[in-house]
C-alpha cells in the first residue's frame, strides 16, 4: 500500500502540461492588459473613441475569460483537484475565472460609454461618460492583471508540487517496515 502522501501526487507529466497551459494563459492576459489602451498618446480620452475597437477589447476579453473558465472546469473535473496541491491550484484557478469575467464585463461597459459619448450634447454628461469610460477601462485592465496573478500563483503551486515530487524521488525506497534498532551494547537482557 502506498503512503498517503504518494496518493496525493499528481503525475508529473500532467503537472508539466498544466503548468504550460496556465503560463500561456497568464501571458496572454498580461499582454492584453498592457496592449489594450483607451487613452491617446497624451493621456487623454479621444474625442470620439472607437466603439468598434473598444467592443473588440470586450470580445477578446470574453474569449480569454472563456479559456480561463474552461481550464478551471477541466481541472475541477480531474481527480487531482481533491489533493492538497490540487485544491490550492483550483482555488487560484477559480479566482482567475472570476476576475476574467469581471474584466470582460468592464470592457463591455467601456464600449457602451463610448457609444453614448458622441450622442451626448450636455458637457456635464460628456464629462461623466468620459470619466466612467476611463474608470471602466482601467478596472478591466486591473482585472486582467489580477487574473494573470492568480494564474501565476496556480503555476507556482504546481511547480512547488513538482519540486516535492523530485525531493521524494531522491529518498531511498523502503519496502517493509523499518528494522528495529540494534540492541545497545552493555544493556540488560531479559
């Protein structure tokens, strides 16, 4: 019978595959957060922000969120999510799934404001919409970064799990119960 800790081990090839998928997703999200800009080169909201471009941010964020959700669901269906390391990984993946969903929502709200901005004749309304658009877009980018951080934490947990497996591999194998200690010299015998 295997010791309890060996039953908690996720096969290393599956761990490596999951680390690769998580890291690739993490990088996509971080790149999106850095590349999707709302403000112009002077740091101002464009007079007529592109609704189509902002809607594309929302569409792409929705696609990324779907990928994070699938990755999370696939891991949740695996038998490994019940192990100590697996439950921690699932917690990080669950947080990433939630954060990515929020990002898509905020990008959509940014696009909605961009659509309403040109129709607004009142300067106060335009100012409000422009500010709301900036806040929503910045929030969406922050949610993408937080998603990426949660994925990074999941990958780190998996990497630590691999390190533990490597450590166990260096330990000598013992087939039976440990041998009793030798009798002490000069000790009393009964």
